[in-house]
């Protein structure tokens, strides 16, 4: 069952076993959760997201995300909670272009155990709603050619309007649909 949180930027999915996943903006208080997620990625997941790897990439990523202004740099996370505690299991980013205020770069990362379950799509739709409300109309994403799960996630937020590939990388632009969530 999906229920809205107290803030319009939060959503919670509750499961029958009393566990839940909360989707909400991330900030300074989530640095530990971000760092933990970064260290739990498989080499493949790390490469798909960062097109590189290593602790330096992780520390730069965590520092950038905890300092997101939630205006031009929107960062949402999916935090899974059960009787044993809470873990960040996915992160979506929408970073506004300094050249064109209606465009933003989109990126998504999900913990290996949470991939291909639909959570990335839900989180992307959640963030797309926030991005659209802030004036973003197009998301651009750079991914490995053949990354079909990411292509599917992007297709869920709006139609593809541009695509080009170069040296194994695919750059796609999707128009955001104003009513992608609720």
C-alpha cells in the first residue's frame, strides 16, 4: 500500500510484514547511509552508475549528494526499514543544467538486491514529479549502451526525444510528463 507522508516530497510503501520503503529527499543527515550504500555495490553496478569505480568516486559522490541544495540539485533516496533497522537502497539524482534551466542530468543507483524489482521506477517517478514542479522539463542520462533497465526507467517518466551513442555510451533525453506521480 502506498501512502503519502506528512510532506508532499515523501512517499512510503508499506509491506504486509510491517517493513517499508520511504522515498524522500536526502541531505547531510544521510551521509552515513549514502556511504554504506556505495560500499555495498557490485563492481558491475558501480561501473553502470559511475562509469568508473573506487573509493575516491564514492567519497566525491557522497559529498556532492549530502550537499545537494534540493533546488537545482534534487536528490531522493529510497530507505528500506524493517525490524532490524534502516538502509538506503536506491538514490535518484536530477542535477539542473547551468546552461538551460529546463534540463537536468538524471542518474539512478539501486543496491544490487533491489534491482529489477520496480523500486528504481517508483523512485524516478517520485523525483520526476519534484523536478517538473521545479521547472525541469527534460532529463538527460548517460548510460552504457544496452542498459535496458535504465532505458525502461527513463521511459516511465516520459517519452524519449533525443538519443545518440558514442564509444559504448548512450546519451538519451526524455521529456518529463507533468503527472508522472499521483
